[in-house]
């Protein structure tokens, strides 16, 4: 246990707090990432279509559910003694969040998304037309997806730090996440 974690018996046990931090962090990060995907590319109906509900609301529901699960996966992967030193400060948590989101981008974009498209019988991802169609649109699509994943990782790491580290607390929050 890091010297920065609260171990005075107040609040939930450290392991429970980490799982909660991962899930809440994933949800909050998913909302931030979803904003980029929705307002930058209009992708929410496409995300919903992956489960048969091609609506903005369906896309948000699927995205936030997956984001929360991926936040819990963050804890499952990085709540190991090997990563204890990185989890011990805000910068380390941010780094772990970015690594996690980069791996998720590769996994979801390179494996899960193509598999879902194949299951649906489609031949390509219905990429929305951006302001400049053609090669530039493909670049813009990739850039927005990359920024969205980077934002997810940064927000996940920051929320995780706020809920698990004494010096990671966020001053403007009306509650002390360590007491939750």
C-alpha cells in the first residue's frame, strides 16, 4: 500500500475504493470521450447500431456501459504490485490511464469493431462524412478517435487518483472522494 493511501479505517477498504474509482472513472471518462465522439463525428448512432439500436440514445447507453466496464478493467489490469509505484501519485495514474486507453483503442478499433462489423454482415464502418470528404476525412476521423481515447485515459487516470490518493483529491469537488 502506498504511503499516500488512507489506511486509518475511515471509508471503504482500499481494494473496494479502487474498484469504485475505476468504475466511476470509466463512466466520467466515457462521458468526456462520448462528447468528442458525438459532437466531433456524430458517431453515437453508429455505436448504437453495433448492438442493433441505431439511435443517439442507444449509442450513448452502449458507450457509457462499455466505458464503465473498461474503467473496471483498468483496475483489474493495473491493481498489481508491479504498478504500485505508478499508482502512488497523480502523474503515474494519468500515465496508466493513457496506456490503458491506447491499448483499448488498439483492441476495440483493431479487433472488436471489425468483428462486430463482420457479425452484422457489413463490409465497412459507416464513417460519417466530415467537412472535407476523401483522404482528409479519413485522417480527421482517425485524429478525432485518437484525441477521444487520449481524453478517456487522462480523465480515467485523474478520477482514479482523486478517489484513491490523499494528495490526488480535487479541491473543487463538494465531497472528499476518499471518504466515499
